[in-house]
C-alpha cells in the first residue's frame, strides 16, 4: 500500500471515528436528559466521561505525533 493509499484509509477511519464519537455523545446526553432516576444519570455520566477521556487521549497522541516535525522547524528553520 502506498503512502497515498494509507493516508486515504486513515482519513476515512478518522472521519468514521469522529462521526461515531459524536453520535455516541449525542446518544448518551439524550439518554441522560430522559433518565428516570439519579443512578441512571450517574451511570450515563460515567460512560460519557470515559469516552470523552478516550477521545482526549487520541487527540493528544495525534498532536504529539504531528507536532514533532513542526517543533524541529521552530528550533532550526533550516530543517524543512
């Protein structure tokens, strides 16, 4: 698989990940608003917190991975 092919596949996976993440957040929030009791709200809030934490970690990893070359160019502009 070429670099272009890998990039297209990764981009498609990322788009699906964002869509499913957004749908999951919307679903959990909707369920929490319509929850019958406090225990159900607590469980949904815990689940929402977990998926938000996972997403934050994914974004941090992506930022760290993509920022490394940028940092080296900031330190030494001749490294392009």
